[in-house]
């Protein structure tokens, strides 16, 4: 019994030693980040217009990917910096054709490796992926809030009424760069990311705000 006890003690010591060694050599957070990046770059390959640069985060994305979340001060800095680079429409022309905007909203094409061009004119807005757009829809995403009655519930009765200007300007800014209003928003930065061009944005604006649009019926 005494010898058996000694053997058990030796085994326990060995186990503890291994545990201590394992803890001492545990990878740091920086090591894990580096390993993750290496795995991602090894798992994807550049093809067509889709390059590996899509795996690289900008400073905003990196801050919002932090496991502890972006600090409040950083959030305010991000939003201020993103707002400052919003490009407002040429000539103050915010509104296009809602009928074209509706087609864009229901179009999920663009930016895949099979596409031939990165020209935003070939892209859809893909709004249906995350939002309800009209009450007639039977299938739509719920990641984002419903856009049904977007302009109507915000009091836009006349697009030329100065009272409508604040919500029109806000909507343009939100479409151009959602992170200017919510630093870690998951909404695409359509203008900033060159996903839609200025005319396409005008047409989506019309879909959301024109009182004649099915969104506001």
C-alpha cells in the first residue's frame, strides 16, 4: 500500500508539472490573432475581382471586432471621422427615381468573384437581405429594422418642404456611411465602400422617402 501511494504521488506530480508547462507556454492574444489571420489567408484564394485584401480590416472594423468592444471615446472618434468623410450629393440632388430604387433594393448581385467589374453600376443594393421594404413582401431579412413606411413615419410628406431636409440628409449620410451614426453598425457603407454610385443612392433614397413609393403606402 505504501509503494502504491508513492507511485500515485509521482503521477500526480508529473501531471501538475505538465499542467504548469502547458500554462507557461499558452499562446498570447496576439499569437492567436496572428494564427487566425494565417488560417484565414490560407483558407481563401484570390479569384476574379475578389482579392485577399477583403480579409484586411480597416481601423474601424478592427476596433469594432475587439472582444471587449470599442471604448466609448473610440466610438465617438470613429463616428466623427466617418461623418467628416461623407460625400454629399452633387448640387444637393438627393432624390432619384423610386422605381429604379425598388429594383436596386431587390437586386442581390455584385462584388462576387464571378462578376467582371467592380464598377458600382453593376451592383444591387441588396436591401431585402436585411430589411422588410414593403408590406407585400413574403420573404425578407430581419437583421435590420423594417423600412416599410420609412419616410411616412418620419413625417416626409413633401420632398421639397424644408421640414423634410433633416431626415433626407440623415438618410443620405446613413446610406453613404452607416458608421458615421453608429460606429459598429453592420450595415454596408454603400458610398464609402464604393458599393453604389451617387445616382444609385439617389434612387434608393427615392424608394425610402418619396411619398409615392410603395415603401410609404
